[in-house]
């Protein structure tokens, strides 16, 4: 059994992924190789040669990735804040752009002891669990209306609790319900929300159209169908001084801040770009 240079296997994987139109072929090739080898990506240069079965296993995953199956469905996890969450069919894969919303929220809560936080549209539980991980003193409520997403969130929540994180409170509910979390009215320090916001009819990458749940991605009313009730819900839940951070489509850099400004109780309305400089999330504070 002749050992083969890992570097060559990765180069070949990169070539195939580039041919298939994958956006970051080198990164994905390395992450799949690292997954097969059970090491962190940064350690790949320390592995010059691999056995043929390893090359085969990398090749099989690369072939699936070339069919535009999301990288995270192949590795089974996605990173968010200081943790990873399990993801797969039926749940939205957390995106790197949401990290900035998370960071903004954690910074806003820096001087708030024992904060009460609500994550609307929690999906895999990504934001709620990352906040619970970063702030063990926080009480975090999370809600989603999709039973499959909730089953992933429950699984992730159990895994995080087993790792020692504070347990989150996970609920099945709809953001359009005007009485959602009514018992928390006026008590919440931070509301985070990454809702479905892509205007229907928008063309998206095959990884999204073929694998993210439709109701996690698209929204009617030009993409504002869930954002509008989420803003109302946040305005009701927040305590004076409490903050809202809500992600939106890059075409909503004016309309979502305008929705926030339209709420008498919200002030300090701002919009923030993502890592690519596109308008990505709006924030406000309850006055
Ligand atoms: C874009 S995903 C975000 C998931 C997670 N917050 C993240 O950042 O990875 C949107 C989530 O909102 C949920 N959702 C859609 N409409 C909803 C509604 N009306 N009420 C509650 N959840 C909703 C979907 O099921 C999906 O899990």
C-alpha cells in the first residue's frame, strides 16, 4: 500500500470543487481532508503522506461537495461563537455573517449582569447556545416554528448542557403570534433574531436552494414578512435599555432600520455591514 502526498489529494479536491462552482474550493478541500483525518485544518501541513483509504474517503466527500451538498452537511457541524452545533437535513446552516450580530449583542451585554435574552427564529439553536456559552449567567429563551429545526436545536442544547453550559429554554412558537413570551413583556435585556428574509424569487446558491429549509430562507412581503412581527415582538419584550439585533437581506439596509425607527419605544437605530461590507443587520435600543 503506497502512501500518497496529502498535498496532492487536496490540490485535486480543490480542482474538482472549483470546476463544480464551489465558492471557496481550497478551504472546503482542506476542511474535508481535516474532517476525514480527524484533525484541525491548521494541522494538515504536519501530515505529508496518507494511506490510499484516506485519499478515497476524501474523494468520496469531495464528490458529494461537488454536487453542491453543503460542506456542513458533510462534516455534520457548523461553528458559531465559541461552540459548534450539529446541522444536517431539515435545519438552516448558521452562516459566518451572523457572527457579527452575535459579537454586537455580547458586547452590548458586557455590563449587564444575569441578562435575560430571547432568540427569535433559533433554527439549530446557534445564537441562543452561543450566547449561553459566552454568558453562563444569562437566561436564554429560544423559539422556532419548525419541528425539525427544533429537534436539531434540542439535540444541540442537550450536547451543550452536557459540556457544562447553562441550559437554554427552547419553545415551539410563532414570531407572528402577538402573545409570544407575553410573560417576558418589558423584562428582556436582548432580543436576537436571524429570521427568513430572502425575498421570494431571489436566486440563491444550490447549497441553499437544495438543502436549507424553504421557510428558513424565504419570506413574503419583499422579505419582510417575519421581520415585521419580530420587530413588534422585540419592542414589546425589551426592558428600557434592552437591545435588539436583527439580521436582514443586503437589500434591506434602509427598510429594516426604518421599521425600527418607526417604533416609538426604540432608539439608537443603526445598521451594520457583514464581512463583505454589505448591509446585514440592524440594531436598536429600547429607550
Ligand atoms: C435563517 S434561519 C436562522 C436560524 C438560526 N437563528 C441561525 O442563525 O442559524 C430562520 C429560522 O426561522 C424559523 N422561522 C421561520 N418563520 C418563523 C416564524 N414565523 N416563527 C418562528 N420561527 C420561524 C425557521 O424555521 C428557521 O429555523
